[in-house]
C-alpha cells in the first residue's frame, strides 16, 4: 500500500488515544447528560477532563471550551453565530484572507450576501497576510476578523501574534481557524487577544468527527454567540445534542499528548523534511510560501514540467499525497490558495502537498523522487 503522506487531510490516531476511545465506546459508554447513575457521572467526568486538557494547551479556562464536530462547525458557529450581535451593534464590516479554508470563506460570503461588507486580504508571495495590510483594512465598524493560524495547503504559519498586536486597541472579535496549528505551534494561541479558536480532532491524532471552539471571555463575558441549532441546551446552549464521550475523551488525550510532545514531534518531522528536500533537490522543485514559516511536517511544491494529476498517478504504489485541500481536491480546479499567492498556472496545476507525522517509519524519498523524475 502507498505510504501515507497526507496528514494535513487527516492524521492517524495515536495508539494511546485509540485505547481511550475504545474504552469509552465499549466499557464506560454512559451519556454525560444522565445524572441519575454512575455511568452518566463517569461520562461527565471524562468530558470535563477533556475540556481541561484542551484548555491547558491554549491557557484558557476550561469553561471556555465548547465541543463541536470539528473546525468547520466551529468556524460556522463563530461567523454565523455572531451575526445578530454584529447587526445590533452596527459592526457590519468583516475581514478575512483570500487563503482561508472554505469553511471560513463561505460563511463569510453568506454574511456578505446578507448585507455585510467583506474585505478579503490578499497574501504576499510568502503565503501570509501582512500585519500592516490588516491594520490598513481595519475600520471603526469592523466587527470580526478571521485569520487562520496555519494554512492547510502550504503549511505556512501566519503571524498570529502580530495580528493580535494590531488588534490590541480595537474591539472587534478576533477568530482563528487553528485546525492545522493547534497542538503543533503552541504559544500563538495562548495570546488572550485571540478571542475565538477553532480546533479539529483528526488533525492532531484524535478521531474524526470531534473538535472544539474556544470562546474566551472578555471582561468576564463570553462572546455573544447565538446557536445554529436548538434542542437540549448542551455546551452552554451553543451546541445541542448528546456529547460523543468517546470522541471527546480522545480529543482530550490527543491534546494532552500534543502539549507534552510537540517539540519532540517537530524534531522528528524536521529530520524527515530535510531528507525529503535532499532527495527532491535534483528535480528543481519550486517551494510554495515562505519556507522559514512552514511547519516541519509539510511540503508544498511544484516540479517543473510535471502536472499534479500525472504525479498522483505516477506515485501510486509509492505514496499517498494531495494536490490541494482534501475538501476540494475531488474536482480539482486549481488551488484558490496558490492562485491568491500569485503562482503561475503551471505551478498551481503542478502543486503537490506532502505532509507526514512522527508516527511510523520515515518515507522512502528516493523512490518518491525517482517516480517524479520519470515525468519530467
């Protein structure tokens, strides 16, 4: 089978996490909302422990952690959930970036169609929005800024702390889609100026189908979010439905392990990256984005003369990689991220995203590079 090199799409589950998930699926399978017996009580304790484990990564209060199905739901809960407040307070100006995930861009565009004004900031060639561009775009009626922590296609880390500094004296809400950075780059998310943080479980070696929204209090008040669904009042009334205890417990454990081991994981991934670059060097790859900002487990590049669709076929039996976001690559029309960065058409349609993890054996980059060389 192909070696799996697409962890930005989804990562394998850590063995310790899998054990906990199976335990709460098969042994302690109670409903956290059932308070009349010990099964429910133990389930509730597991959920609250996970809340604390996630909060510790971000240095927030555990009561500010709201469980969701993943970062897409969290993004929608922020953007659409703030709508009523922004309308009531005449804060109808929104800011985001052209390189955001569609789970941010499309809800933003939905508000724009409903009468909001949307500013979409372009990235520089490095793959990130300049803080000075954010500063110029700010207006007194700006109500929400949403800028991701790490780009899902290029692996480029955005200057989140610098954005926070720009927004220090402004009262708009600041949201970040941290699906790709949570548990990997720790300090930016501990900045208290980042009001709202979207987290995805399956990007940090937890199961699919679970995530979180961190909603930090301001002057003791939670952000004025309205729920998108109703019926049950769970998760502070923002996300109704029976809590998936096994998935939540897995996310909690994955968060704890990420905080404990993120530096060691990055070192392992950096060694793999160095081996990859050495093997690919003879192909003359064009790297996408500022490589000093790219997380250690990601490479986004084009090989001159090689179309990505041909590369995916050529790599069959060797490696499972992507030519864009996993959410859009089934009908590939060229990455909106890479187009926004100003890459040429050949570079966009030749783009490959390779992402790996600290788990398992290192890839055989010589076979990988040899397969691409036959296509040049």
